[in-house]
């Protein structure tokens, strides 16, 4: 099991102080932003700042969100940031397999040109329009390096002319499509949208728990204060771990005596429940292993 990306913190690529702070925090990944957080006139300078930052130490992985494939900034962004120190590219507003494969090809050429490991740079497409959601199967069927995708509710609700409510019921269908497609195409669980109301940490927690329930592995963040909330939600609790341990131990004992179904604490336990418990314990192990390396 690969280490889950529970929290991914955006930081404006042209804001040195915020970038410096972001790199010191306990987010599983930092995303240096060249898209929405950077004014058009500042984009060339932001590229240069991000390129320098790639050589700096950080706590977690380091991604860069470039501008969308249909903008005249995207190519320059990639040529500036595909270099040693980059863990991955976040590609916004992906709407077609052709657009994704174009970027995948270009990243591969830059890897080859610059002596980087082929396929070593991750590529995370963001699904954030109606067309992108409608084309998701074609996007995931394309033979690219993509191992996980992300959902962007801000642009999606804008595109759909939806009101993005605190309860987020209007984006439930999109979340379900994204997690189902990810599973169907055998890639990692997806990454959930940001929570934009910084004054409502309870809403953030509820949104994260809803995303977890849908099958997302983590959530993108826009403020450092969101990281501990998101990490906590997407990390199994002590009670979950203890129950998983008991399930695995009890079922192992029962299986040895020829039984494939038992009751534990009044709950029926069979193979799917055991597999879920094993998954919990595996997830905790990889989180702890990664934490021990920092």
C-alpha cells in the first residue's frame, strides 16, 4: 500500500513567506500554485520563484499546480518546474484524454532531456468541470502516469451554476463518480476538494468525513490550520485501530478452527469485514513508517 496523501496544502508560488512556512508544516504534500493564486502579470516571476524552491528541504512531498493545458502559460510552467526536487504536477481543469496525454508526453520529454528518472514525476489531474466529469472514463483509460485524481468543487459548482452549500449535497454525485471511476480503473483513491470557509473548522471536519465516507484518501487545503483537522480525519482513530486488531486476531483464531464467520461485540464478522480491518492496519503502518522517516 502506498502512503496515503491525507493533506495537500496549497501555497502561492510567488509568496516567499507563505511558501517557506508551508514547507515546514506537517502536510503530506505542499502544492506550489502557479494558477489561481497568481495574478496573470506575476506568472513568469512565480515560475522562477518556484523553480528555486524545488531545491529546498521540505517535510512532505512537493507538487506544483501549473496552468491549464489550454492556456498559453502551461508549456512555460512545465519547462520551468520539471527538474530535480519536483515530486509531481497538479494539472487543473482536465476535460479530455487528449489534453492529459499531451501533458504526460511533454513531462516525459522533459524528464528525458534533463536526465530525470522516466515516469518519476507524478501527475494529478483535477476534475472540476461538467465536461471533465463526463469524460472521466476516457481520461482514466488513457495510458498515462496518473496514479490518482483530484476533485475541484469551486470551479465545478461555478461551471454547473450550483450553489456550493455547507452540507455539500449538490456535489455528492460528482464525488461518487470520481471515487467509483478511480476504483474501476485501478488507481489510488482520489483527493477531495478544498474547504473555503476558514471561519468554519467544524464544516471542514464534516466535509472531510463526508469525503472519507465516499472513498477519498485525503483533502486539499488552503490554510495551515486545516492540516491537523484533515490529517486527523483521514488517519484511523485509536478506537478503529483497536477494533481492527481484535477483528483480525479473532478471525484468525476462528479460521484456524474451520469457521469463516464469527460475532464480535455483537457484530457479524466475515471476510469483507476482515479485509477492511486489515486495510486499516496497513494504512496505519504506512503512515507511521512515513512519519518515522521525517
